[in-house]
DNA sequence: GTCTATATTGCGATAGAC
DNA sequence: GTCTATCGCAATATAGAC
């Protein structure tokens, strides 16, 4: 029952350390010490340091499954934008490491970007662009809005909030209790921003 | 007149290589080879690899000077938002390395984050929040808009566009000729998003 | 599965000649 | 200012005992 075997422990500390300093910023010595095991366990379980990293990355990006469920359940465009925002806040609050991997891979891609990260981004942006397109078709959003650009703008607003977390600690309250208020603020800006004239 | 001395050359290749793979991803051997000089020139000119990195970082963030000039010249809130967007596009187009340093420092901070990066972010967000506050005072923006959150949302929309560049290559045209169109699209979304009811 | 010990390579930094 | 040569160390990875 005790799942704190060396494999699990290595995945745990790998998640924390890789997220903080990237693939090149962490050595297998440090990883094995932090996991209270020996260097050789990394080769044994994952083949190499990169093997461990790619396993961590896969775990991180598997949380996107929930997005599918959401997309299948909600058809109203405005409601879907709202749930997208809520899902994004929830996801980053539940997993404080995710965004670091996300942006670290965007900025300084490792060999695993193409296979693990890119497909996920692609699908979310495509999906949200389709949502916005549907809003335009229903004449609830302006016809001159570019769906893909707008989807990217939406994703940008909310992800950037988390990306900037520790640069804005002294500018903004980052108390999770405020999240619902922020969701509504971003929702208001975006929906009024793309809305058709009343 | 030939300014391709080793110091200049090291700053050039340092900018390119550090932006692509971060401080830990590049060795002084690789840097000196790319600069067609020897390893010891890095210690000689900059004291250490970190010294070179911090010098590159300083250069990158000095381009924020232009923002001051803008802020001093323009008082109308809507015009200032428009010029902020245009300035951001121009800045990233003129310097394709800047955003990588920016987000790399946000995600995996080096010891230089606090002294070089943080103050710049602080000032831009504070300034734009003040711009939005002025818009609210003039009753052109809604009174329930949170200035700092809105400033962060604005910055997020536009910076995220560049951050996602190579994840969205197959989704969006990244031809710089489209920039003016994008500026107007983001401007429309944001201004309608925060506008007071007509 | 887990360890210790070790092989090998590459790292950052510097001494000293020119 | 620039080079070559080298030091000392830390990196990844693996062999082999238990």
C-alpha cells in the first residue's frame, strides 16, 4: 500500500524540481538525494534523466482530459467560455507546477515538446476557436471577430495571470478565494469584447 | 570601426543561445566557439558565464525605455491602450529574443530576476493600471473594472500571442504584415470589453 | 529493487605565454 | 586582448554486489 517507492518518489521530486529549474537546471544527483534514493534508480526506472523528465511531462499534460468532458457537455458558447475560464483557474490551482512546464516548454523547448505539449495546445485552441465560431454563427458575437485570434486572446488573458504570479505578488491579491471574482471579471471583458452590438 | 571584437561577438551569440536554451542549457565552450574566440574571453570580459548572461539580460530589458516616452506623450486612455499594443508588437518584432528571456525568467528565475526583470514588469503593469483607472474616472470604462486585473489581461492577450508563436504556427498566420490588423482586433476586444455602457 | 563504486565525459574557471 | 593548456570538480551513466 505504501506507494512511496523510489519510482513514485522520483516522479514527485522530479515534478517539483524540473518545474522550478527546467530539465538542464537539475542534476540526477540532486534528484536522487531529494528522493532519498540513489542515482542509479533513475536509469533503472526511467532509462535516463530525460526519461524521467518526459514521464513527468506526460503526467502533467494528462490533466487535459477534463477539457474533453467539458466540451462534450456544454454547447452554449458563452457558457463554454465561462467554463473554460473556470477550468483553467481550477487546473492551475490544483496543480501549481503545470504552467511552469507549459511555458518552459514554449520558451525553451525540450525534445518532448512536439510529442507531448504541442498536440494539447493545438486541440484546446482549435476547440475554443470553434466555440467562438459558433457564437458568431448565432450572431451573439461580432462577425468581424477572428475566431482563432480571439481564442488565443482568451487563453492569453487567463494563463498570463498565472504566468506572472510571482512577478505580480505585490500588485495583485493571489488569494484563491478571489478566483471566482476573477473568472467573472475576465468573462465580462472577453464576452463584452466580442459581443455583437445589442 | 570593426565592432566585431570578442566582447561584442560574445554578447551577440549569448543573446541567441541563452534565449533558446536558458542559462543552464549553454556551456561556455559552446559560447566561445560560436563567437569564434576562446573560453577564457568570457572570464576576461564578464567575469563568468553568469556575468555574460546578466549583461545580455540588461541589454534586452533596456528596450523598455521607449515605454516611458510613450506614456509621457499620450494622455488619452484609449489611445494609450492602442499605443501599448502597437509598442508591444513592434518590440517583439524588432527583438525576437526578448519574450524568451522574459518568460524564461518568469518561469525559471535566475538570480537576476529580482534586479533586472521584476522592476520592469512592475512599472509597465502599474502604468497601464493607472491608464485604465483614468478611463474609469472619465466614465469611458466601466466602474466595476479592476484596473490592475484589466492591465494584466491586456498584457496577457498580446504577450501570449508571441509566447505561443511556434505552438500556433499551423493555426495562425504569423506574417508581420498582419500585425496592424491584430492590434486593432485586440484593441476592439479589450476596449469594448471594459467600455462603459453607451 | 536498491545500493556502492567507478568509468568517462564535459563543465567552469584560471595560469601563464605571447 | 587573446590564446593554449590544465586544474578540479560535477555531470551522466553503468557494472556488479546484495
